C-alpha cells in the first residue's frame, strides 16, 4: 500500500505532464500553425492542389530523412545520402541506356543505394574509424565524383514510363503514387523501430554503445545494417526523384543531407543518439517543405528562405534545450531535488 | 640515489609541515571521513594504509581542495589555510600525483610539464620561452632518472615513466609536499623500485611525502610513519613504522565484527558448472578456478589485482590471450558479450552508469534489453504488452522504488538503478552470473535487498562469481573465497570459521599463509 502512495506522490503535477506532452508534440503543433498562418494570409496556399504538390515535391526528401534518422538514432550521421541518391540514379541510368528491363533497372537503383550504404557501414565498423561523419564525408565526395565521371556532367531526360510511374503518376490524376510509397516506407520504419528487436537495438546502440554491447547486442552489425538501410531509402528516393523530373542528372540530391538532418533534428531527435521518432521526422520534413512553399507563394527570395531555415533549426533545438532544463539555475535544481527527497 | 638509512626519522620538528585536525567529509548517505587528524613533518614519508574505500583518496582530495571538508582544519606550516583548488595547493607547494594522471596525451612531455605555468620570455606576458622550458625539463628528468626524450608524446609513455615525469614536474615547481596516491599500483617490478628509490631520494632532500598504498612491503621499505584508515576513521595513532609488524597493520586495516546484515541461505551446492583453465589476458595471468551450481565464489583483491579484467575476459567483454572456459563440460569460445550470454554467462559491470544502463531510456527498455528475443512473436514482432508486463513483474519482485516503468533510468537513485541492471540480467536466465561490485554506491537497505536477489538466483541453481572490495561483504556472502594480487591468483579458501579477514588480506597483498 505504502508503495502505491509513494508512486502517486512522485508523479508530476497535471500541468507539467500536459506541458511535456505539448513539447513532445511541438513540431506537429508548429506544422499546424504554419499551415494556419499561410492559409489565412494567402489564397492559393490551402488548396488540395497545392497541398498535394507539397507532398509530391517532398516525397524523395521524406525517404532520405528516414535514412538520416536511423544514423542519428545510433549516435552517428550519414552525410552521404544525397550523393548515394545521385549515384544510384546514375547507375540506374546506365542500365536503362543498356536496354535492361525497366523493372530490373528500378531494382538496381534501390540495391545500388543499399550497396553504397553497406560500404559506408563496413568502412566505419571494419576500419574502426572514430565517427561515421568521417566515413560519410568521404563517400559524399567519392559518390558524387563518380556521378560526374560517369555522366560527364550532363543530364539525360526522357525516361520509360515504367520508371517514371512511381514518381509522377497520379491516381485519378489527383493522388500521386509517390505519397503511398513514402507512406509505406514510413509505416515499415515505424514498425521496425518500435516493434522489432532490431529497432530497439538501434535505440540502445545510440543510447549507450558500451551497455548495448554488454547486453549482448552486436553493435557493429547493427551499425552496418543501419547504414545499409539508409542507402536503401536513398536509392528509393532516387527512383521517385527520377520519376518526378523525368530525367537523370548527376547533381541529383546535392546538399540534400543538410535539409534531411535539419528535418530529423526539428522532429525531436537527439544529436547524441538514442532519441527520435518516425513521426517526428515526417513532421520535420513537412514543416520545412510547407514553410518553403508558403514563403514561395508570399514571394520571399530563396536566399532569405535559406536564412529562415537556418534560424528554424537553431530555434527548434533551443526549445528542446529549454524543455530539458538547460537554463534552470543550479539553485532551482537543488530545490527540486530536495523537494523530491522530502517526498520520498 | 644512495639509500641513506641514517637520515630516517631524525626530522620531527615542532611545527609540522602539514597538519590536519579533525577532518570530516560527508557524502550523501556515506560518512567518507570521520574526524581524521594527521601530521606530516618536514622530510618525512607518511604512509597512509587502508582497504579500498577506507577514505584514503577522499582525504587527499580534501587536502588539495578538490573536495571541501565539512569539518576540520588544515594547517600549512602552522597556519590555517583552505586551498581553493589543486592549482592553489600547487602554488603553495603541495603536488598531488593521482592514480589517473591528468595529462594531455597528445602533447609532448615538455608541454605537459609546463602546462598552466609556462616559462615566459622576459618582459612578455604570453610568449613561451621554449628554450628555457626544454633546458629545465631535461634537467629535472635526469634528476628523477627518467630516460625519455622531452618531445615524446605523453600517451606513448609507460605508466612508470608518466609517474616519474609527474614527480619531475612537482620538483620543478619546488613542491615541499608530494602526495602519491597508489603510485605503484600498475607498474612493473623495475618501475616500482625506481619510484621507491626516488621517494627516498626526495625525502633525503627534505621533501615530505604522503604515500598512499595498500602494499605493506613498500610501506615498510620507504615509510617513516604510518597511519591506518578504515571506514573513514583513523585507527589508533600514527606510529613509527619500525615499531609495528605487518600482522599488526593488517589487523588494524580489517579489524571489525561481522554484522548480521547478510540474509541466510541454505547452502545447496550442486554439480560443477564452470571450469576456467589458465585464463590469461593483458592484466592477468594464468588464472584457474571452478564453480558449482548454487555456489557463490567471492573474488577479492586490491587495486591492480586484475579481478575485473579477468571477469570481463570470462564474459567476453574484453579479448583474452589464452586459456579455456568450460561451461557444463563443453568448451566455449567466448569472443563477445553476445557469445558470453549465449554460453550462459551474464556479466554485471562495476560501473552501472557507464556500461550498465541506458540512462536516457526508460525502465522497460533497460530491463528488457538483453532478452528482447524472448518477447518476439512468430512474425518477429515484439509483443510490447508482454514485455511491459514481465518487466514490471520482475521490477516489482526486486522492489524497485518508485515502480514507474516509464521513468528514465537516470532519474533513479543508485540502489534502484542497480536493481534495474539486476532485473535485466535476471530476465536473461543465465547459468553463471558475474557480479562486479554489485553494491558499490548503494545504501545499506538496498544492499540487503540485492543480497536476497543473489540468494534467490543461487537457490534456483545458478552460480555466482562476486567481485568485491568490501571484506565484510566478501565473508558475509561467499561460499568460497579466491584472492588475486597483481594479476595472479594467490589463494583459495573455503569460507568457514577458520577464514578470517586477516588471512584474506594477507593473500590479497601477496603474502603467504
């Protein structure tokens, strides 16, 4: 009995619970606010057409962000996602040019991405390099360089319709297929991260690699798998991007890693690993894309949009710092501790 | 460096160089120091002896200002003073040489020696006089007999060389008192002799030394006077080291009565489950022992004994160089913790925060981490309800307080954090549990609870290896006791009435029964 009363007392007061829930839902609320604001000041923003076009345009970015999410969850990062996307697309281009079956070419695209990710993972774990930043910074350049070498820097347009189907076809001329592809991957990712042993291992590796290893987790295997999956979704993103633009171009996905990292962080993931969610990531990507779209309609120059995005990243993490008590004085923390002790 | 025995003990001036009066230090839940008074004369080697956790290191920290004493006075040359920090103490002439030296590994010897008090070019405020630094560094290195190039990176040096350089640095700054905290703990025989010779040399030059150690032979060799600490208290008076025997000191270090805080268990030792043969690694050599179901083997040793290293190799956490591990009659090649768990060995680390818990994750997550596979359905999906229920049940059984499964591990007290780690390993259903300092930093009530959990494991047929630095816990819990000293197994005793703390301590300090 006494245990139960103890528990009740130690539970946070209602308003604090509400605040913490509110803060967790922060990105989602921000997204809603952005939509409401733009809807109220422009006419052309909140239309089905514009909304769907935002989703369509952000589909490839959404997939890339899934890869970055995994890497960040393990306490690492994958800077090579954009280049992986580019090289997967270019390799697919080669197979199309050679007259392969389009379905086979699509498979090649996804598998190339996975293979490039596997390379990242193996170089990192087998080479015992200190941080994945270094590996993926290297492959960011290597993969992009290969794109330019293979294509001689020139884009090719006009793809077979089978290839462009996923990226550009719309059901009933309204609902883009790519949205369903993205949705499918987000559901798989969500399931994998929350409902499978592998998913929980990813979080554990990010939360404390030493403890994870001693608990019997093969940390290197988990890391390799994570970078492989990151490559895989980059390859899938290449497919969507190629479909939407109906072309293959060597600069595809260039600098996408920055936006994707921003999305994951805005979505509440911790840069040091072990914390982050699929829903948060989706919200983060959509928040960035919606804001960009709205500002475009308002006629803000893309230069200023860049400044705006940068501020948004810092602000979102700053809110997180406040939420975690980063600005509370030692005095108030001690006071809280004493209170808790008394309650015990 | 000629040893000059005649100088020993002649200096006992009226005003001691350093005097501590009634120093007390309280940590949450523990009285680390209780009214400790000592005097250190000029040119005297003052040995402080005590078991692990006796309060030796805390005493040093209180002297140099790293910790603030709650009570008591510190007199330096007869004047009361409080050092703000280690730098302040250094400026007054006290140098402390720690077990873990505070140096920058990637910088050179000379850079480390002058870090924070660089020699400057005349009439400038911030231009380093490299030439002068090099000359002085070379001079003092030759003084301490350290034969390394001053441009060597610090991390490339051996432990003994690092110690010598620290001493050279203290001499360069004209320290009057050098505090050495277990300086010989992880050194080779040759390096130990070098350090001890240097200590005698320093003393003969009028430098005082506080020498913290648990090695009686070394204390006898270089010490002038000795003070024994136990449980934060000074035992008896400071004595002239020539007047006491090793036996007397050992009984002072351990002498206490066993209290009834250990839950009784029925000793039902069953068939053999583990054979360790000639296990060898980086810090331990040729360790062999066996273990039976239902049996608790206590391993005792002081700092540098290699107990933890041996246990880690056994569990697959660290690489081993040789030896056989036989579980249930089958030789197991354990190369990773994953492998170890599969072979039935669970290892609970000594540092739960660094290696035991994922502090930013909740209790369920932490408790289920090592046994996630058992919550998988046929479709490989986790059954979250089952996971939550079983985790909650085990935590309830272990009396986790508060029983909030969604709370992050970092928000629990030390004892309850330890219960979370225990719960994780209980769920694994191992055959052999290795508990490394299972009650470190845990309050008395939780300690007894942890002992009960261990007894239950034993009753269910598991075997336990318990590494501990607490003699009381060792004798209160073990069926058998094994001692280690400097990487070697030095003895094994069945824990009955004839097993005394003195016997164990003698074995653990390299002595013979």
